[in-house]
């Protein structure tokens, strides 16, 4: 279970990384479709698998981030009505990772 804001930030960064990886895979596929370069089929299958895993991971993490509560104020960390998924501090109490007071 999530007990610290640092753990929430880690999940946010994992989500950002998986979105970036999926975007890179899309760029690789677009380059092959536009015939900028040739993509071998075995490498294409590997990129496809990486794309699927990264997309699924990003989707699951976005859903998880949508409902994780702040360990300090116990409100939804990213905001309930208009969530901002990659913010550094809690939407309600303003606490960040490493804050002591």
C-alpha cells in the first residue's frame, strides 16, 4: 500500500516513463510506415510487444493514480474533479515529498 508521497511520485514517474516509451514506439512505427527506413519483422514484433506492455502499464498506472489518497490529508492526491496526474504536491494540502512541517 502507498504510505508516502515519495511512493506516489515514483508511480507518477513510472507512468511518465511508460507513456514516453509508448510514444517512442509509435514514432518508430511511423518512420517505418512512411518508408523513412526499413524495419525488420522480428524487430517490429519486439517493438510491438514493448508498445503493448508500455501502453497497458500506463493505463493501469493512470487508473491507480486517479484513486490514490494523500497519506497526510487523506484526499485524492491528484484531485477528484479535475485531476492533474503528474503534479509534485497534493492538490488539497500542498505537501510534497520530503516536507517535514
